[in-house]
C-alpha cells in the first residue's frame, strides 16, 4: 500500500526504468558480440570485455593489433556505445535506481534505502570514470598503464556499487513485502551475488550482465506494481504484493 508521494516516486521509477530498457535495446544493436580476436562466450559482449581489460594484451584482444583491419570498426562501435552511455544511459539508470530507493524511503525503509541511494551515486560516479577512460584509451590504443589502472578502478567500483544496489533493493522488498514481494527481494539479492561472482571469476563473466538485468527487471516490475496501488489507511501499513 502506498501514499500519494511514494506513488509519484514509483511512477517516476517506472518511467526511467522504461528508458533503461530502451537504451538496452539500442545497445544490443550496436555492441559487437565478438572482439577482433574472435567470438565471445554467450552473455559476454565486446564492451564488457573492454570494461574488464587490465593489460595492453587484453586491449589488443578486443581491438586487435595496430594495422588489424578489424580495429577501426571496433573502435567506432565502442566509442559510439560509450558516448551514448556517458551522455544519457548513466543518468537514466541512475534516476531509475534513485527513485526506487526514494520511494522506499517514503515507506520507512530507513537505513537500507539510504545505503542504496549512496550505492547508486557511487556506481554512477565510477561508471562515468570508467566510460570516460574507455573513450580516452581508444584515442591512444593500447592505452597507458595509468589509463588501464583508472579503468580497473572505474569498472570494479561500478560493479561493486551495482551489487550493493541490488542487495539493498532485495532487503527492502523482503522487509516491506508479502510473499511475492519477498520472493522478488530474494531474486534481487541473487542478482547482486551474481554480479560479484561475475566480477571475480573469469569463467562466470556472463553473470555480471545476467545478475544486473535480473535485479533491475524485478525492481521495475515491483515499482510498476507499487505505482498502481492507491493510498488507503495508515501510512505505516504499506505492503506490496
């Protein structure tokens, strides 16, 4: 059950969540599913491989060596995706996640919502660092040692921040929901754990995207359900699903 103010926040969350989906569809059409060195495992894109590159050899695995006929097209694809990421996607998913936790603050989620908001800000900040560094590296392939270090800081910080976002969203759902809401919360927590597993285990790289997508989809569905509820009764009697 929601009050009028939290319902408006849920509606804004849904609005930006639909924007996230639109960006996701666009990214799916422009990001290659292979690098200049060959095909990638299912669920792993060239952009993800680039984000997690740590050495000049890793960069050349994505873009090929100097003179590789694949390099120019790969640089163009990565620059296009990163420019759109920096110009609009980060702000859109940041707003989606922020409104999710702002709505929960209206539902007395308290500490979990505040931590979630801080994690959103941190993840978005690290994402800006990561994306701007990727644009810098493609201009000076294979990139300096400093640039690769900054890329590692940005990508690691982003994914750790997003995992905390998912964990906090899950805990908030469990605390404020009925049985379906609690199941949704467990799904979000599972998504957060998958992000961490994908970050630290190379064979499980696909779990990064899958875990994040799972959690965000559940959050969007939860927000849509909450935004459709009318305010009734006492403010402290909120329950979703």
